[in-house]
C-alpha cells in the first residue's frame, strides 16, 4: 500500500468476545515498536470484526498479531499477518529508480523483514502454547475431579437394606 492506514481491522469466522483481555490486536511498526493505540474494539454492527487505531511510522513491513475468544463457544484463536507500506513512484515524484536494490521491495533490508517475521512467529507460537497449556490443565483438572468422585463412590460402604 502507498500510505499507512490509521486503523487495522480483523474479521473472524465467529462472533468475538469484546473483553480486551480475551480479544485484542497488537500492531508493530517496522522498527519493532508497538504502535497500536489502546485496546481493540469489537464492532457492534458486526461482532465478527474488531479494529484498533495505530500510529503509523512510515514505510516498511508492519506486523499485526491478534488474539480472540469466540463469544459463541469460548474457543480461543490467534494469528498474525504482515502488510507493507511503500509509496508509489508517482507519490514520491522520483522517476530515477535504480535497476537493483539491496533493500528489497519494502525499503527495508531483507534480513530485517525476515527477523520481524520470525519474531511474529515466535510470539504467536508462545501465545498458542500458553493458551494450549491452560486448556490442558483445565481438562486435566476436570478429569482428575471426575476420577476422584468415581473412586469416592466406589469406596462408600454399602449399607444393607432392611427387608420387612
């Protein structure tokens, strides 16, 4: 895109829980700085959509990370994507484009673009592992509770019934 947006919007398959502790967007500038402002807002007219304002900082690759919890069934989800801001030749007024460039298409060195992508991947995997670990503990706790109740029921002394 030729100009950085002022808002980033994500559309999900299910209605989004509007609690910002459960569903939110995080936008990182090409420098790696967090530039999303405040918490994401879930649209009242389309609860599958959440948006956040950003303070864009020029050309380069931006990373967007999102987390959600479904308002429909409580399932967590998360992901990330990137977008690139690069002015068009007409917008810059520069008609002398070099035949080759060591910085690639984004105006950012290739190594920096790869590094940002890897950071986004690690952050996303870390969030996914954290969410998965919490769900495993919850499932284990409920299974352990069910086992304890079953054992307790088997250990109860059976009282003979009186027959008249």
